[in-house]
C-alpha cells in the first residue's frame, strides 16, 4: 500500500475526477476526507469507499468559504489524527463563449472556486503541516492554464493563476518540508462540465474535433488523473515540488 496511514482531503470528490482520485488513493491505503458541496454525491463516494474496505468520512462544505474550509481541515485531524495531503480538486467553469459575455457573477465564481479555494486551504492546512513536519498540496489545474484557447478566457486565467500560485507556494513552503504540485488534465467529457467547456451539446462531431487535437487520440479519464495524484501523494515523490504534470495525451506539446 503506497499511502498506508496517510490522511488525505479531496475536495469536489462527489463525482468525476475528484471521485476517481478519492477512490484510487483509498485503494492504496489512505484515509480519505471526501468533500463536496452536494451531499448526495459526496456521501455516495464515501459509502462506496468504506464498503470496499477503505476508510472515508464525508463533509459537505463550500471551498470558497473560510469557515467551511476550516471545517474540512479540522475534519481530517479529528477523524484520522493528522493531515498529510490536501487535494484541491473542486473546480468550476463558465460556459464557452465570448469573454465579454461572461457575467461578473460567473467571473467571481470561477476565481473563487479555482483560486480562492487554494488560498483558503493554505490558511488552514499549512499550520497543520508545519506542526507535523511537512505535508503536500496537489492542486488540480488544467491544460487551459498552459495552452489557452478562445471561449474560456476567464476559466483559462483562473487555472493559469492556480499554476503560478502553486509554483510560488512550492518555493515559499519548501523550507517547511511542504510540497506543492499541480496536475493539468485535458478535457474529460464525463465530468459534468463537458457541455460548458464545449459551449453546447456534446455531439460526436464536436467531440471528434476536440479529440483530434490530442496526439494519443482520446480524452483524459478520472483514473488517468487519479494515478498521477497517487504518485504525487506518495513518498516516491518526496523530492518533487513545484511541478505541473500534464495529463493530456501530449495536447500541450
């Protein structure tokens, strides 16, 4: 078991990539705090991990709210005695459209979920990590922050901010033995946000056009991202910090 006795938080884990990460890390021995804004999905993932012989608890909380983020971090310490890894997976996007058509409310939500949540996680997880002698952040960004395309400008910007923030944190927190890394998945049509990314119905024509830009010829899966997260969460990555791993089938090359 590569993560035996590790306590890990996964935000936005009630479906999609977050669900895949939570279940994969649990398979390798980690105790998982499953967080999601939607209780039904989060509790289901938690129950399925426990039914499979893993350890998990669920907390419904909004990662854009300071008090809620504190509750998430406190939950890990209270339930499992410590916190080793914080996976900031929760994300949101506006619909694919002209940058000028995105409302101020949509802009604010995009940056709150994709960037502010990282800030809040640091406020509450870093003191725990320092007291324990170290820890790890894994921030789920996107290929959109590396190779942006028209139509998702403010989402692209938020993911670019997440990437640069992660690198800066890696440099700042390294002396505390706190690692900070990013994963940049390419589009996964099954995450629930596929139509927002595409700007409309996920027709086969639309999917084929996007798929043709990925040299390996397919979209990312939750398991692809989860396996990369597993490596970064494990002791095998003990000297890896400040990096962004593109899980994208070479789309960003």
